[in-house]
C-alpha cells in the first residue's frame, strides 16, 4: 500500500478528471481514496477508465483503490461493494473500509445505475436513523464475505477508537482488519490509538493530516498557519504541509491527503523524502491538543455511542 494516497473528499465531479490525471500521470500517486458518500465515485470511475485506457504505462495492477462501506449499508455489504465497483468501473477494490463504526437504518441500494440521485442517503437525522441493533461483528462478517468472493482484496476500518477496535478483534476474526483510517494531524496526534494499532498489527492511516482545511468551520484553528510549523518549514526549506506530512509518515503511518492542483500534489509527495530529527518530531508532538475537525458527537448527540470516547 503506497504511503501517500490521494483523497477525494470534497472533490467536485468537475474537478475529478483533471485531479486524477495530474495525480496519477504526473505526480506519481498510486493510491486513490474514495467513498460512496463523497458522491463522486462515478466521476472517479470515468476518470480511472480514461487513464487506464490511454497510452501510458499505468495499469490497473499499479493502482491501489480504496473505498468504504457507508453507514446505511452495514446490513448489506455485498450490495454496497457491487454498487461502488459499478460506479468506479472496476472488477475489485484493493481495500474496503467500514467508514464509521455506526450503522444507520438500511437504505435500498440501486443496482445497475451509476451515481446517486439522492445525496440524503447518509443523513443520520440527528442520530434518529442510527440502528443500534447492528453489531460490529455482524458487519465484519459481511466484510469478510466480499473478500472471499473476490470483490475486495483487503478490508479494514475507519474512525475506530481503541475499545471498538478491541471489540472487533476480540472474536479473532478469520480476516483481521488491515487498516484503521482516522483523523490525525499535529493537533490530534492519536498516540494511544496508534500504539494499540501497532501492537495488534493494524496499519494506522491518517486522514486530514493537514488539518482539514476544506472542512474547517469559522473560529477553528488553521494548522498550516501554526507558528511552530511555519518556523520548522523555514528551517527545512519546506512548506508547513510537508512538515506535517513528514511528521505523520515518520511514525509509520500512511496518509490520505486531498489536492486538486498538480503543484500541491507534487509538494505533498515530496514530503516522503523529508527526514525530521527527534527534537523536531518532539516539537510537533507538543502541538497536540486533542482537537478534532470531525466530531460525531455534534452530528449524532447522545447516540454518538462510544465513537471517540
């Protein structure tokens, strides 16, 4: 699995094709991170088809394509995977993740139709649509089955705190999760969760490693304007984004970072060659304030259950 992946969250359908072409053909990205509730997988599928059909050296086997099981589909994993494969115009996924460890009431999945007519499918209605009767073990059985059927090569989870990951692993599943993808950046270092993942052989993967600038709300901190990162960037002839990415990568994480511009895509990829010494890593560690840009407790009130607690 390539250590740096291209995120597609908040990529408008019109941005998808040029973003993927520059990322794959010019910047050298090989991992593409998708999800049905980004509502652009059909556009991504068309872009991938054009790239793989063109006269270049990139083949399907060179790419590592990731998608996720949305909360309304926990009771029908196979139908959800087949819908994503149709949208992405692929025969298999390299990695499939449970997007959030909370099931919503089942929503019918249209088969044979690409894209989504209704983007309200993932609406929790303030938590009212959460289905507490679906256990993580039931969902994981469905995840394992799509591997057995050859639809997916690896499976994992996303947004799982220690106790939920521990609960999943407590039943010694036949196929353990390969990855736990969670929010991580210098303001949210996730040290205990990373340590647990390492101890259990689960690859920790960071999303929003630059602080989620596209999702930021009024009054929230701007990670890339942090004085420490600005100083370190100047000292290393780098950018604050490269410092933040290099910090994450040196803790044996992989990262998902979204960019639609070739310049930023190349900038992000270059972070893999930036080495920070122990004292610099410590200075960045000290920025941790356990600050989350993605807060389920704001979306689901009391039914946020155990997520992040």
